[in-house]
């Protein structure tokens, strides 16, 4: 049986949907399970029951500081070893993202997986096109961002979910492999042009100050978001790769359309 962790999250729920469309039985695991799901709370190791699971799709529990994220993933791997899981598919971070503020937990988890004795596949996911669109800020006359002219090899979340489903459905050919799964490079100006508005670039100092003043963000989030902005701005996240299209056996979803739709939905006057 396949289990997908973080079942109520967007990537995991799409992965479960992909598996269902392929008629591949799969179970969702989550802290707050719906009917038909299994309770999994990475902060409560006693809740981690992986009996009957052959392939675990470990969706990164990255919404926390590094030490907590790594401890969560270690607990999941310990349970996988104990309960006889044979293969782990981990949703990691693109290789171009090593310098990002949230990369360390991903790389540490990759090391833990490789040392676990389990079969494994690492999916190094690029940054979502949805995220890129969401990080543009609407103004009275257009949008602004700290991305400058830099390009992001953005990828639709649904394509990454499809890749996870492909590997989980038949993990044997993917054992011991690391895939870098990125999309096509797009810029903030491209999104603005698609929206039919102007794009204004702001400096990183101004962007960080805005983030620090936003009391809806958790303490680890401003440096994380600032690291994305400077990485895009200075050309560190635009590298392309054919790996995702090859894995899916089809063309990728257009990231510009996805990013544009996301940004449009966040427009203050959007209905």
C-alpha cells in the first residue's frame, strides 16, 4: 500500500488525486484525518503507524524551524524502518536551491533517508509557479516585487504531484535516484505582461522590512522569503532540466499561465 503524508496539504492531496486517477490504491496520512485517512502527527511519534505501508511518499513537513522539521522527518523514517516500509519517496528541493533559507532541512533529510537502509527516491522539486504568482504585490497601477529581472524555472504544483504519483506507483525503477524537477523560466515582468499591468521592482532592503513588519508571518518566514527573492533576482533559480517532462512523458503545464492565474486571483478587486 502507498501512503502519502500531509494529506490535507496541496501537494499531497493532488498526489492522492493523481494516484486515484491511475487506479492505484493509496492512503492519506495527516494530523487531522478525514474518514478513510490515518492519523499521523510527526510531533507525536506514538501516532506514527505505518503498518501495511510498502511505499511512503514523505511530503516535506517544512512549515517550521530546521530542527523541528528534521526531527519530524527522522520520526517518520524511524517508524518506516520499524513497520517494514520498503521504499520512501521524498519531496525535496531543487538542487539550484542549496543557498535558500530552507534548504538545510531538505538536504539533512536526504542524508537521513540514504542512511536509513530503506529504498529511496528523492524528488528535488522546483519552486511552484503558484508561489511565484502569489509573491507579487498588487499596487494601484500594477504589481511590484523584489525579483528584479531574474527568472525562476517555475513548475506547476500539479506536475510535481503527478511525478510523485508516477514514482510511487512503481518505485523499483527509481530506486536510488534523485530527480531535479523544474519547469520553464519565467520572470515577474512576464507575469505582469500577461496580466496586462506594469511591474515595479523594489529593493531587497525594502522587501525585508515589509516582511519583518508583517505580523502574520512566523519568525522563520521573512528570511526564507527574502532568500527566494534574492536568489531569483540574481539568477540562481532559472536553470532548466528535461527531467520532469521525461518522468511524466508529456509536456509540462505552462508555468506562466499558472502564475498569472494565481496573481490575478489575488488582485484586490478580484471577485
